């Protein structure tokens, strides 16, 4: 693993900002060639109504002026900070895992390099965690904006088209079931307890850090949601991970493209979760649910390449409620009916 080195810091005892309110929060910002938008993001973090105690910037081998910009902005502030960098990239998930592990406070808020936090983000997410010992992770909605920061219409949760049934499962003690069907927790909107980082450990391949942390919290119904936008979630061509509201044209393209790689990833994620579900605190019932999820995704992976020959199986699974329970309902029914599987052998190694 590439070595990380500390290149700049202000220790907490040397920071002038001491108004920490009810709880100390570390903002964890991961960067890679992010100088275009990073200053605006850091200033929004420094302007929170509930001040963050420290800012950790973990830079992933940037070749532009990201590190120098971060140092300039944070040295001009009154906050404790640490800036790490490395010569070879860890990539997004491993970079966040490293940075979260370096935090010293009880509450951690994860941040992309190109968004903007609304002034009360920390205050509102803390409010969802404080006084609730079972709460491990809180997340919010986000306003979708373009690269200039102008709204492009709608919010993150709107774009995910979460159904009322999914929300009921999420809010009525069936969080694991909701998230194994599909994820709707985004790292840029999250705040979590440090204890969750230790509980979850490193995200196994092919999981992403935020989805793994959310699923780990879901095992003990430890997720909380604030259904109001607390960040501007910037969408632009350099996004490593982004989200826009899906148009009909996009939905058709997604349903008819070759789905082999995506389906193999869903199957491997389910297998990786099954291997860890008990040690993460899952019950026997939850383990059985994940085991059925694995079987469902394996059988989807084995669908015939002929669309006509798939129809009887898909109809049978639909009538048994499998798509409603383990997938995204009608969306995945359409995907299984219409997607091409011509490249499956190349992806599975068959």
C-alpha cells in the first residue's frame, strides 16, 4: 500500500477555535487534483454554525496545486488541521478508509473535494445522532448543482426515486433489507460515529467505503436520515462518483446495455457481505436474508443470453416477490428482461 505522509498540520492545542458545542467533529476531506473547487469547499466547512474541531485532508497523489491550496486555506484559518499526501494513489475507497482512521474525535463528517456544505450541515446531522445511542450514521439530501454551482433541478434523494415502501422499510427497523435491495446513502452527505469505522473495518472488494459503512450501520438499524439538502452536490465531467436525475432516455440505455459487469459486481458484493454479516453484528435472520440475496444475484447472473428464454424465470421470480425483496423492483425486472449479456463470459472468466 502506498505510504502516506503528513505534510502540514496545526495541532488542536495550537488552534484558536475552541467553540465545539455539544460534540467535537472532524471533517474528513479526500482529494485528487481538486484545486479547481477545493477552496470553496474548505471555506464552507470552516463556516459551519457548529464549528468542526479539526479538518483532515487526505490527498491522493495530486499532480496539481491541491496540497498547496489546502495548506494556504487552512493555515489562514483558526482550526486544527492535518494534510496528508502520497506519491502513489490509494483510490477513493482506500483513501477515505485511511483518513477516517486518522480522526481523533467521536463524530466524523466525510466530504468530497468539489461540493459545498450548507452552513447548518454539521448542526443538523449532529442533531440526528446526539442523544440516540443506537444511531451510528446520519445522512442527508443534497441539492444537485452544475460545475458553476447553479441548481440543475431536483435533489439527490429525488433523483434516486426512492419509493414509499423503501422508506417504510428504512424507517421501521428493516434498514438492512432496504439497503441490500439497493443503496441510497451517499458519502458526501454523511456523518458517523468513530465507533462505526472500527466496527466496519475496511470495505471488501468490490464495495465502496460509504456503502459499506451504511450497510454495517443498517445491520443494527443505526442509520438516520435528514430529508433536507445540506450540501450542494456538484455534478461535472471530472466526478469520480456522481448522480443526476435519470431521464427516460437514460433509463432505457441502462436497461438495454450489456449488464454483465454490473451484475457480477452485485453478486460479488452480496457474497462479500455474507462472509462478514455475523461478525458485523447481524442476526441469524439477517444472515439468512443476505444468503437469499446471494442466491438471487447468482441466478440473475446465470440468466440465458436469449431474452425470450429469460422470460419464464423472470416472471416466476416476479410472482414470488424476489425483485421487490432483493432488488429494485420493476427497474431490475426491466433490466433483466432487456439488457444484453453478450460480454458475460469475458467478465466472469467462463
